[in-house]
C-alpha cells in the first residue's frame, strides 16, 4: 500500500534494538493486516496516532492470529497453541498496553489471555479515540465533510454486549457535525452483523434471510447517509448488505477512525 510508505511505523523489534519502549502496542489483527478494506482502517488509525504524537509500535511479522476464530469454532487446541505463542512474544517485549481496532482481538486479549499468563491493559481503538478527543489532542473540525449527514451506528457484539462499551464510539460520533440516528435494535439490544462466533468463515445455515441483510434493513429504516462501525467483520458484512440492497451509491460504511481522518483531513 503506497500510504504505508509515508507513515511512521516501527515494530517492537525496532524499539527493542534501540533500548526503548513504546507507549502502546497497536495490535493490527488478521483482518487489519490482510483484508484490503480493513487495511484502510489500520492506515487511518495509524495516521491518527502519528498526528497526535503517540509513540506506538506493531509486532509486524511476529504477530499472529489471537486464536479467536479457532476457539469460537470449537478448536481449543489451536486456540491455546496460538495464544501461548503470542503471549510468549508479548511478554518477551514486556508489553503493558495494547490497542486494537478489532473487537474480537480486543475481547480475546483482554478477557481470555489472562488465564494463560497474558496480562495486559487492553483497549479498543474507539476508547482511545474518545480519550484523545476528551483530552483535546484530537480537535474535530467544525463544518467538516459530514455536516448535515445522518449517521447510524452499528454496535458490534464483542465491543457492545460482551464488553459493555457503548458510549465511547457514540461520543466520538457526536463530535462530527452530523446527526446520530439510532436503529431500533441498538446498545444492549443490538443485532449481530452475522459474522461473529466464527460465522465469518463458514457457509450460511438454512433460513429465510442472511443476518447482515436483516441488519442493513434496520439501518435503512432510519435513512442514513453513513453506517458507522468499529469492527472489520461488521465492516465487511454491512458493506455486503448495502451492496445486496444496491444502495452503495447512497449509503457508505466507514469505521470511526476513517470518519475522523476524513473530517479532519489527516
């Protein structure tokens, strides 16, 4: 990606070679590393970290999957093998704080790694974005590209109902000169995009309708210009839903980091 060449991104190995430690480790995740659409979210988030001067690192080639899909699909052996390998790497670098743009990585690192010896302060990127806005380190431009736009926000399962993070993403969205409109099923009553629990990687089960179609129909009921998400799986499923409804010219699907970068011209 040409954008990456312009960005300042050091690995933990780079920091270690200099005898330094970063403020925070950015856990990119499989989707953020390899999926073309999710890569744009990773780039947007890195642009924000560079803009506000946060000293961060990534693991680069030393990062592997957290093991979340394996555990959700029932392969506990692969999960533990993968997790223990990651924990060994993280502990070798004495990592203390981790931020990730993937709620699946967030949940696994935060809630499931401690049982295997991996104890870290783990936050989701929407929580860090809210913190940076609250501290005045991100100042949102008034009258930006989203002025007068209707934005609806989709709660991802692993950030919302599993970890109870509802306000941080909404506080970020409220900083845009736009109208935040809620779907009928939101927050604790939110509906899955259809990809969680390893469903992203398997065929549909018999039924009348795909879950992402059900969810995008709920989004369309509030006539949004933008569907905001916080998860690479949700990003894929909601985008596919918009395309299935042939609304891709009218409704855009963006991660919160992308909205901030577009609004502020970062």
